[in-house]
């Protein structure tokens, strides 16, 4: 009987994993990266449509602006979706919210499909916005010790039972949360400003700038997805073995290294025939370093650094920050590429360095610690003068923390 129950539970878990992956992170990654493939056809469509309407071609800088707007409206829609997710879940429940969410997907696909027949590139713009609203990021557990973690969550709930749920703006007003909020903002900004997502959105143009022959660009783009898949698998194995700090520091340092070599390869691509392939290899290594380190660790920071009363607000702040920065980077990257040419990745490398430095000096290690142990350590960091006094024992330590 128990064997049958385990078999049923295993199948249910497998189906849940597939549903969450296809309906969650797959949708996010697909819609973020797929837009780079039809770059030239969409730009030609924009120009042709404008010509038919006005009898004049659209200036190149305006074509570039409309194209970057199409790319970047997806994360802007994601920002709106992140703000709507909470109220919808309360009003309709999570299951009905996911079902209603499909309306945005169908509407966006319809707009995409009929845009050429209608002669309207604005339909593509609106479709990208709706697709961003529908984007749902879901994460599954990486451990089988569910009972132990449920007990840990119950202990945390008891410690926080006399406190009310915090609102997003209250996180910035509470001195006891300053280290947590700073980590959320700095590392959340670094993960979006490091330049990795620009590779997905503008992969074709980046590889062309690196000197890869046009006929081989599509294969190079497939390589970026393969690197991301490999990085995700490696991250699941390493995150509990190596610790968060090691992966973050190592990831950002490696990204800085590969980005520097990539810049040198771009600068010397006309001098040596093999330089374009060195640049392509650096992009693959850059994506691997990002996926193993910052991508896997940053997403769980809000879960581990904030308690149950602050966690929902932290996710709202983090989500709004991530989607806003993704919109700004997507909108500005084509102009950065045009303006900086071979040095297009230098601004992003500065944020990689900042992410590594901040992690090394200010982020505590959370590997192998319970939520209450993390809360106690963060309390000592936020109130260093209090930690110099006599050490308090027992439940009083929990009640005296801000978390």
C-alpha cells in the first residue's frame, strides 16, 4: 500500500514539476529570448508599415527605438503583472488567478498573429505588454526534507505571531531590516544590470557584433540556451554544497573575467581570424557563470533573509525592482551598443564587480542555517552595539529581534 502511495505521489510531483516549468519559467525564458530571432523581419515590418502610412521611411534611430520598445515592454508588463499578482490571488485564489492569466496569453498571441494582416506594428507592442503581464515565475523545492522545513516554518510563525504583516514601504523604514533590504536592492539590481539578460534579448546582434558569420549566428544562439540549461542543472547541485556567498562571489568574478576577455576579443576581431570564436566562447562562459551563481542564488534571498511577516512585501519590492531594471536595460541596450561599440559590456562589468564586493563584505552566509538563526545573525549585524552586551538565551532572543 505504501509503495503504491509513493508511486502516486511521485507521478503527481512529476506532473506538478512539468506544469510549473512549462507554465512558469519556460514562459519567462521563451518570451525573453525568442524576440531576438525575428529582429530584422520585425524592423523591416515597422519600416514598411510606416512607409505605407506616410509615404516616407522611418528614420533608422526611430526604427531602433520602436524595436527596443517592443523588446523592453515585456518586462514592463511583468512589472504590472507582479503588482497585480497579490490582489488577484486574494480576490480569486491562486488556481483561478492562473486560469485568468491565460486570457493575457491568448490575447497576446492573437495580436501577434494578426499584426501583419492588419498592417499594425502597434499590435506587436501591445502583445508584448500583455505577454509580460502574464509572465509567472515559479520555483520548486530542491530538497525532500519537507517535514523538517515545515517544522522550521512553524517555529518561525510562532516567533512572529505577535507581529502584523509589513507593507512594502515599511521595509525601508524599519532599522531592523536595513541589511536585508540593502542586500535585496543591491543584489537584485546587480543580477539585472550585469548584462546577462541583454544577451538573450539581443543575442543575434551581439553575435554579429562579435564577428560571427551570419549563417552561423542561429547556432550560436542555440548555444546560449544550452549553456543556461547546463548552468541550471549545475546550480541545483552546487547551491547547497558550496554556499550562497561562494557562488555569488565566484559567479560575479568569473563574469567580470569573461566579459573583459570578450571586450578584448571584440576590439581585436579584425586582427585575428579566430577572435570572433573566442568572443562567442566568452559569451557562453559568461552565461554559465551567471546561471551557476547569481541566477540561482539571488532568487532565494528574499525567502532566507526575511521572515514570514516581511517576506510578501520583500517579494513585491524585489519583483518590482527586477522588472523595472529589465525594462530599462532592454530599452537602452541597443543605444549602448551603438554608442560604445566594442566596449558595450564595460558598464555591465562594473555592476558585476559591485555585486562581488557587496557579497564579500555585507552578505551573511545562510547555508545550513534555520530561519531563526539567520534572523538572529542579521539582528546582530543591524544592531552591532546591542550584540556587544551579555548574550541572551532562550526564546527571549527570538522575541527581541526585529524579524
